[in-house]
């Protein structure tokens, strides 16, 4: 053996299969990432915009319906504020549900390896 040879560290017997499985899983994950391509900054901004719209749309719709109800059916309370808050709650639930769904699909991909 010369000084230039690299000697791999020894692996305990029985651990070789586990080690090989881990290497295979990392290689498969890397191959999937290469096939998916570089998503980059614009992809991240698009996803944050999607989450923002999923909160903003129900909030604005609730406020608009509230303004209409305040004009047509006045009450002691403000329909506008009530429905604005309800729209905000619905929008946040929509965003949470979507993010949880994406997280579950990413975790499923990782466990398939």
C-alpha cells in the first residue's frame, strides 16, 4: 500500500446493509432533485404569494359582504368587522391546510426512499 491510497473506514459486520441503504436513499433523493430542476427564488416567492392570496381573498370577500349587509340590514354590531374577522379565520385555515398538505407530501416522499 502506498501513501497516496485512501483507505475507507471499516464498517462493523451487519451494519453494511444499513449503510448501503442510507447511501442508496441519498442517491435516489439527489436524482429526484436533479430531475425536478432548480426551483429557485421565484418558485419560493410564488408559493408565498399563493399562501397570501389564500388568506387575502376570503378576508376581502368577507369585508365586502359585510359592507353590503351594513347598508341593507343595519344592526347594533358591525357586519363588516364581523365578516372581515370570519374571512380572516377562514383564510388562515385554508393556508394552514394547504401547507400541512404540502408538508405531508414531502414527508411521504422522504419515507418512500
